C-alpha cells in the first residue's frame, strides 16, 4: 500500500543560519526537555524560514525537530504552521507523510517534532532505474488521484503568483539561485512574463507542491512517502510534474522522462506548460 503515516526529512535549496540545539530547547515546554537525551544534528539547507534538526538516540531511534523562526526571518513560524496543518490534513487522507508528534506555538516561536519515514530519496535507491521511475509515477498518480475539491489549501496559479509578487516586494527572491536560462534576469521580469503567459486552463488535482527528490522517500517495497508538505493543496498537476521531471532529468537523464510519462499516464506532456511551471518555481 502506498499511503500510510510516517515521517520527515527535508532537502534544502538555500543555506540558512543554524541554531544551536541548546538555544531551541531552552524555550520549549518542560516536557520537551527529554530531547536533550538525543544527539541533535542541524540540517543546514532549506527552502523554508525554519531550521531542521535530525534527532538520533537509542532505543527509540530517529526523529526530526523543526523550529521557527530564526533571527531576521519573518515568515518561519507562519510557514511551520502551514506545514503542520497541511501534513496533518494529508495524514487524515491516508497519505504517507510525517506523523506530527508534538507542536508548540507561542505566537513568536514554534517547533514541530516528527517521526522518521523509512526509505531513501529516489536518486539514492539501489534498484534498477526503471523500477524507481515506476515507483515515482505510481506514487504521484495516486496522490493526484485523491479528491482535490475538498482540500482547503490553495496552490493554484493565481495563488502562487500572488504569493510570488509579495515575496518579490519583500526582497525574498534570490536571483542568484535562478537556473542558467534565467541568469541575469530580475524576479519581476520573470513574474511579468508569467502573468502574460498563464495557461488558458488548469488541471486541478491534489499536489504536493514541491515534488523534488529531497521531498520524496521510497521504501524497500516501492512505496512513496511525501515530506516537507507545507505547499500541498489544490493546484495544477504540472506543478508536481515539472518539479519531478526536472529531477529525473538531472539525476537519471532526459531519456527517462518518456518512461515516467508513460508510467504516470493521464496526460501527454505539454512542453509550454512545463516551461511555465519551471519559471514559476524560480520565484520560490
């Protein structure tokens, strides 16, 4: 079965200041202090304004602790609230996502303690590439097949463009992270082009919203798990398709894209739409 509860690990695009474990544990409620018994290892790269720690210690194993905000970052707590709320919603639908064991929020800082999901990121799985591609296609298709209409979280093009414009206005989009094809461009120029070239229609499904390999785990039986779910919601399936296809291209080679498309089914890949969502992703 593909969908069940479990864990968390987060891959990161932007380097952020690491918080010492003692600093975060000092302001958490007393019943969290047992975490001092674990070895805490900062995970130092990420898309969100939050810091992730890997917790290891016998006999209970491995957990993850995400804390927010960090000094100078304004949206970390809001992002963490979103992630916890959306992860719990997905869990209720039977999706294989993190179990949120504890969540603390005092209005200024927050922390979420999560369990660890068995498995490897797709590019680390030691099985034939064809099998990994089939697992990814099946996992994404099953997620996209869940009822989206009742999902309360909006990840449509309009919602993402509005969020992107706000981030640009706040100076939170780093042009230095743009793909080679967009080097030298300003975030506003990409936004303006996106506004002028929106797809005429959206194929709305339940999306993960950031379906990069670092946010996917495949277990020994081929089950796919989804982590870092703070951007899940109702959105065009190409939001996930573009992210996943770009990862397949990078890690396995472009020749595997057709195999993925065949295994996924549902749609014939639209190059213009893939390009649109690739440029949209630049702003996040």
